[in-house]
């Protein structure tokens, strides 16, 4: 039997007592993180409340005033309506941008010919911010959900494109050679059996990043008159209703937190084998 210390440590952690001890440490660590996070949030709210005491409400409303505004907007139906309107163009924009970004990243990352052909176009268009295309969105689609979805899709596209492109390029040639020796043939076979699974951590990270980026673009995409959370923030800002502005910003944060938590759960399930 080996006397290697590393071997002995591995054996102990694989025992029932070792696994139980590890689970307990993990639970303790998670509770500690939760406690620290709650403490940080409490300190932030306390600083905000103290700062608001010396400022008028239209400059910095207090946390209770924001909570009251949040409750009023929610009970009146304004907030659920604005959220539904924003989701109606965020979801299709994010889905289309993500799908096209992953597909294009796979194609250019795998094919040197396509990469050489389209690399100048990619370098030319990549620096253009999505907000610079608002004029095209209005001209091509009008002031509606489709125009807003176009802006959101552009933001999601580039993040997913580069994440997928980098993931495909990082796949080891040795891994491809092993797959060919085991009978995997053809580009589609290698992509399906080797490249996509190997690149999936980067692809999923790109999707998660694009979810946040595209959700940030919701407000900007609604600046030109499309109804939603951004339009409601702009209207409240014009009326110096800062408590309402912060209430809708809070809605943006809570919505993203929920979406990100769900996606992280899905991501962990998909990458359990990795």
C-alpha cells in the first residue's frame, strides 16, 4: 500500500467520515458568507439612511421612502406592467443574440477559412457600441419591441461570439486526435462529440455574462420611447421622483438576481461532468 501523503489524504476524504466533515465545513462556509453578505447590506443601508438625513428627497430619498414607492408602484400595477414590457423585448433580443453569437463563434473558431474571410468584418464592427445603432433600430424596425430587441441582441451577440470563439480555439489538438483514433469523423461529429463539450464552460460563462449585459441594455434600449422599466425611470427622473427611480433600479437588480441564480443552477447541473 502506498505511503504517499497525498494518497493518504485522498483516501481519508473519500471515507464516509471525511465526506461528512467536508460537507459540514462547506455548510459552515456558506452560512459564513451569507452572514457577511447580510452584514454588508445592513451597513450599506445604514450609510444610505444617514446620508439621506441631510439631503432633500429629490436628491437622495431614504430607504423607507424608496420601499414605500416600491410598494405603491407594485400595488398600482405600474411596476408589473413595466417589467412585463421590458421582458417582452429583452427575452427575444437575448435569445437571438445568444444563438447567433454562439453559432458564429463555433463557425469561425472551427473553420480557419471562415475566420480569415470574416475577421476584418469582425474587427470593424466589434468596437461599435449597441447604443450607436439606435438610429438604425428606429429606421429599420420603428419605435417598438423589435427595435429594442435589436439593440439588446447586438450586445448579447458579441459576448457570446468571443466566449464561444475562444472556447473552440482552446480545444486541444491532442483531444481531437484521440477522438479521431476512436472513430469520430467529420466536422459535425468532432464538433458535437468533442469541441462543444470541451468548450462548454466558456460558452456557458459567455451566456451568463451576456444575460447581465443585455439586461443592462434594457434601460438604454427604451430611451427612444419603447415602454418598459427604462421608460418608467426616465419619466420619474423628469418629474424629480428619485424615490421611484431607485425603486425601479431595485426592480432591475432583483430581476437580474433571480435570473442569474436560476442560470447558475442550470450551469452547475450542465457542468457536473466537467
